[in-house]
C-alpha cells in the first residue's frame, strides 16, 4: 500500500521499520519538528525523523496541519492510508479523510481504557494486570474510533514503563502489518461506552514519592515513572531517582531504611533495585550502594 507514516518518539520507530520491511511504499513521513535538547539546547530531530532519513524517506514536520496549505500538501500525496503512532498533533477532518482508507492509529492500551497521551505509564501506575495494542480507525474524537484489531499483554509484577514500552512497540509493529494485509476483511468494532478512562500526560509534580502511602502504590509509582520522568525522593537533601522496585515484607516508620535499599512505607515496604543520583548514570542497587551511604530515613 501507499502509506503516509506519522509518528515522533522511539515507540513509533518499530512500526515504521515493520512497514518498510513488509514492502509497503512510504510516500512521506510526518514527525514533530526538531526540538532543543541537551545542555547546549541544540535542535535534535525526533527518533522517527532520524530513522526515516536513514531509510532515505521524505520527512515533513509541519508545526500544524490546520491550515489549508498543509492539508493540500497532505492530500496531494494520494495515499492509500495513513498510519499514525504517537505523532503528537491532532489531525483535522480534512487530513483524516484524505487517504483512500483513512487513518489508522496504533494505540498502546485496551481501548476504551486509557485513551490519551500516557497509556503505558498510567496502566502501571493504576496497577492494571494487563494492557495491549489496539489498531483504531481514527476519527475527530480523542482515541474514540472503532477498533479493527486488539492484542493483550500481561504486565509483569516488577515491569517498568520502559520495559513494557519496548514490548508494546514490537507488538504494535507486528500487528499493523497484519491489519494492513487483511484490511478488507476486518470488521471495525465500535468502542463500548462503559470503562472509559483517560491517560493524562504525566506531570513531574506527580513524581515525588510519599513514603506514607502503601508499598503497593509506591511500587507502582516507581515502576510507572521509570525511566522517565523518574519517581524521586530526597537523600540527605539531594534528589535521587528510583527506577526499579518490588513490594516485599517489612515494617517501620514511613521512609525508614530497613536494610540495604529496603524502605518502609505506610503499609509494607519496597525493595529498590535501581537508582540514579543527579548527574550520574542509573545503577543497579548493588553498584549504587557500593559508592553511596543511605541515611536511616529517606524524605
């Protein structure tokens, strides 16, 4: 098929590679414009743009698709279909209608649960036992379109957003190739009205750990915000990100360090498995503790 691919972050790259490998014609790649990054704030291309350019594909990064000129350029591609994966811009109706078969979205949740920007983070933070990939026919509403295909993944007891992200990206890549191969035989399923939840973008203000909360909630926060933005606590006045954990037996005053990097919570305790000091690389707990002493209690 003649495809317009629309995506921005690393999550989208696997799908782009899979479509190219399957022999589809990628007539254009749309991605968010390069953004300032790093200490020097030099402009950095998105992961999708970098990969598309390496593949020799035409890359476009309009600031908006609302103006008539941008919409006309999109329509002029005469695509069979658009595949959208975490693109980051709302698509106006004129764009949704331009390809012959419309626009399909690869969404990392079991819709209608976790519509919106951060479905992987929110699934772990909420303690969901499972998540998955839905391939959805896009319409004007936020992730409201009918679902063409869904696949389920179990969420591991100690799995982080980073690990689940990679598994879902691979699943979505394989699934979109299957959907396109059998597109004419698929029956779109309208999303049910009950069970709708919204995965709001993660706010850094959510990231500070409250040790008075039950261990199960602290653990979900740590794993759900790993690797980014990273749940954190204060250790002797310095901020430390905690990037891996598990719920274990233990009791003590909230924030008390019971043994190694085992920390008491309001109910139960969490065993920290990975941590990161400001300006340092993330380390497994053994390496972290070899060069760093913890106080009796964390704030």
